[in-house]
C-alpha cells in the first residue's frame, strides 16, 4: 500500500506526534516522514 498525506504544523515534533496515531502502524506498516520545502515560483 502506498500514498501520502501533507500535514502543516509549526514543528516536526507535532508532525511525528500525529504520525504515531496512524492506524497503518498497528498492522505492522511503516511510515516515512519528510519535510517539504517551498519551490521558487
């Protein structure tokens, strides 16, 4: 299974806290958390 979710927060700690509640983890799945950067126009 694959996919992505974009979460906007003030800190990486907040994102990790949200990611830890993902039900996919309860099924033995794994997540990758990455920071996005805004590209110049």
